[in-house]
C-alpha cells in the first residue's frame, strides 16, 4: 500500500466492471447481494445475450442457475457468479487463441462473439 491514487489498470477496471454489473442486477429484488433466478436471467440477457442465444435450450437459465448455485440457496452470490464468468472467460480465450491461430489476426480476434 503506497496510498497513491493511481489510475486503475485494465485488469482492475475489468474487475470493477464485473462487480458493478453484478450489483446492478443483484440489487433489483430480494437479497441485494445475490442474484435471484429472475435477476440472473436479466443479467444473462442484458450482458451475455450472445451466449444465451447461442443456446436454443429454453431451460438454459435454469441449468446455469443450478450449476452455479453451489450452496443450493436458490440464489447466485458473487462468488458463484465469478465461477460462471471465469468459465466463460476461459472459453472466450480459447476462441480468441483459435481465431489468432487460424486467421493470424485477420479481424483482431475481437473476443467472445458467438457465431
Ligand atoms: Ca437480488
Ligand atoms: Ca447460492
């Protein structure tokens, strides 16, 4: 701790963004610090629409919910949420690396776009 107010790094900004996104959805109803199923659904639709539409499964939200809800309290807390983000980030990275390998940076590998 040097007490200096330095500009956040890219990673710090990403982490803050993650926290802000989580709380902007988790605060809508019930427990302010947890996502209910409805909140999780609106987060997925609002922030990860490409990911949702890549799956034609109408029960995808239910499945994600039950996968994430480690402690089975029917809600997704931040710790459970980051597991999803981490898993998606890993998947995105694979996609990113693949696109670099196959196209040698043709479109810059703009990340997690679903086809
Ligand atoms: Ca909530
Ligand atoms: Ca939970």
